[in-house]
C-alpha cells in the first residue's frame, strides 16, 4: 500500500511539474510578443495579428512558421531591407492603414516563393521603384496612396500583379500634367505614355541647356571681337597723333602684330 501511494505521489508530482513548465513556457512566449500582438490559427493557417497595436516598426519576434501576418492600422512609416526575411512560409501580409512612405529595396526579400497577397493600401506612398517588388508573385494592393503619376509609377504598375478590384483606387495625387490629378492612373495611362513623355521632356531640357551655352559662347566672342576693335581704333588714333617718322615705325609694328 505504501509503495502504491509513493508511486502515485511521484506521478502526481511529475504531472504538476510538467504542467508548470508548459505554463511557464507559454507565458514566456506570450510576453515576447509586442503589446497588442497575439498568435492564432485561422482556417488551418498559423496567423499572427498585430492590428491596432500602435506599432511604429515591424516586430522582430514574429513566429517564423507564420502563414498570415496582420500589421494593419498601425503607425509604421518605413519598411527596411529584409524586414520579413525570417518568414519563409508567409502567404498573406497586410500592411494597410499605416503611415508607410518609404520601402527600401529588398524589404520583401525571401517572400517571393510563397507570398500570395500583399496589402499596402491606405498608406503614404508617393513613389516606389519597381525593383522593390522584384520576383514577387503576390497579388498587390496599392490603392489609396498619394501617388505621383509619372514614369516610375507606370513601370511599377506594369511590373506587379494588382489585386482584383484595387486598380481603380490608384489615383493621381500629383502629376506633371495638372489635368491628370484626381483621375485613376490606369485610365490616364491608357492615353498617356509617361515614360515617353519623360524622355521628351528630358530631351527638350537638354536642347534648351545646349542652346543656352551656345548663346553664351557667341555672346563672349562678339564681346571679344568688339573689344579688340575698340582697342585697335584707339591705337590707330594714338599713332596719328605721333610725329611722322615715329608714326611710320609704330604703324609697321602694329601691322605686323595684326598680321
């Protein structure tokens, strides 16, 4: 009987110790997450939510087996290089409703193989290089940003796969041509080749610059010739005022100099 009780007591003690270790482990992992962030499982996919968490940067302690990451409705202003490199299984990334104004080249490095959806809507993007999204196969939402409609945006829109229904939300907030402001970029792009327009503008600027330099050179030459003519006239007047013998000597010297 005593042996049975001893074995039972040992079993209960081990069970309690195991539960304590599991509880401590879960508490430790929970406290590692930023305030307002928590992991969950949705439709069989591992999800990490940080919506409305007052974040000012991408969290570092995101579980690397995350499939869906929600960082929407925060205050993130900038995406640095390799911001998501430790998330090789990420399928969906929601960065909407932040303050993102700049995305460094390589910010999405490591996501090309698996990422299916990237939401950058309702941020502060004005201009982004197409190379930022290099090799990404994801559907990208770029709507509701204060876009500068130019060649760079044209190249970007042609390089990415826009999310269904999002293209109409890419509106010209500013443009070289004032009449484009407030219009959907794809609508404007149907009638305007921004890259060709940029090339023409650059060519005109170069021609104007060259003409300016040419005009300056001509002006200097004209000034130089007139100044020399004035000096020659004064010298001849001076020669005329000299006695005849000295004048002939000076005239021959002047003629040889001019020749």
